[in-house]
């Protein structure tokens, strides 16, 4: 992924837990945000969309699209 432009777009698929609440991999999302921040980008926009289920016990999938804007 190139980070030389004014904007960077990243898509991450989050897996929801089958039992309980919350995503099973929010640390991946946090890591992507922190990595871009370290490169001089700030989170500009985030959108989410349901992207289906992996069946019983698999939990639902949510696709997160993050748009980062270069600071300065």
C-alpha cells in the first residue's frame, strides 16, 4: 500500500462474535488506525457494511472502509 498521496483508503473485514457482543478483532482496526497516524495521516471517514455470515458459529462479517487524510 502506498502512502505518498493526500488520502489512503483501507478496507478491513471484522468478524463479530457468535456469542456476546463486540467484534472479535477490533485490535486489527485499532492497529490500522494507529499505523496510519504514525505515518502522518488522520482518520477522515469510516463506513461499515454487512458482508454476510460464515454460518453457524462463524459470526457475522462487517466490512469497514477507512479513509485517512494526510496531516499538513
